[in-house]
């Protein structure tokens, strides 16, 4: 791992919302290098979505720093048109709820919107390519709001991929999908060449979504950074992150306790 390959650098990042007494993220540090597939694990409320918003330049921390390709991402730096243009094209964020991202009259216009705003070339070809890749070709003239939840998710993803980003940030992308759609999305994401950082609290999916795992605890700190296999053997970290619980089981007259992972997606 060399400095030249580092895309995202988070250092001592702390963030607090005005209405909350405690930070939603506290002293979080990690780096992401080009080509990595990373899963961000944590129970609800641990700050996963907030962290992705910061990485996409939608929120700014009260303390610590965040840099993209060595350039600090701040209110001030995003006022620089050249850097903002590069950043907005290269870092894509897929919201958990696709309705928050859809506003164009047709699927075709939705996919074309980003490339058109960025002044990219071959827009019809980009639309056709990603519509085909995500199984949306039959819906190009349809209003996005008429599509199913899974189809809306695909439209949002196509709109991001049409920009050919370097980094994809995906917030609980399987949360609203049925099992068949979940399987399709997992396979699709595995084949993408770009760097991905995906949030989930579903341990059974984590190994399919990334090779490296970051874990946020309920104290909003990063408590693990490493391979999933090692994490699954670390009950203390899993319990601290509320990704594991223990309860009683009955089998006839026999009763015993054992651990279960949380799979709430």
C-alpha cells in the first residue's frame, strides 16, 4: 500500500449533530486505496450513513479531516470549481432510499442527467450501456416513480455508473430488496472495477460485498479494521458493535444459550 494509491483518507474524524449531546462519529481514522472492496458494519444508529455523507461531501465534521486524492474535502475546497467537478464525478453515493435521488421525468433522462451536467461525451451510448447492464432497457421511457423499489435502485445505480466514478459509496443497498434482487445486486457489485465502500448490518452478506471490514461500535468509534474471517472469531468486537447477541433456545425439555448474528436487512 503506497501513498500514491490512497483515494480516501480519514483522520481523527468527529461529527456531532446540533440536536444531539453525543457525537455520531468520534475519532474515526482509516484510509481507502484504489480498487478496494470495503464493508462498513455497525448496528442502526452507529453513524454509518453519516460517515458516507461526509465521504461524499454532503456533511462536514467538526473535528478531524477527510481528504480525497490528497486534497482536503471542506466547504472551501468544494467551492473550487475544478476540484468540485472532479470530486462530484469521481465519488458516487447511492442513498438507501432511491426516491431521494430520483427527479427526472424518464429513466433515460435520469441516467443522462449526471453526464450532461458534467459535460461528458457519448451520453446516449452511456445511457444505453448502463441501462442494458442493469436490465433497464425496457423502462427508458418510463417515469422512475412508476417502477418497483428494486428497479428504482437500479436506475439510481445506473445514473452513478454513467459518470464512470472512481469510488462508489453505497448505503445499505440491499435493505429494500427481495432475495432474488439481493443476489443479483451482490453479483453485479462484485464485478465492478471501481473502489466500493458499502454499509450493512447483515453479517451474512458482508463477505460477499467486500474483502476488508470496518466496524463502528455503538460508541460511534471504529473498533475493527481487517478481514471478515478474523472479525467473525472476535466475539468482543461483534458484541461491542451490537452485531451479535445471545439468547435462550428450547429443544423439548432442554434449554441452552448461544450467540446469534443480527441480520436485519
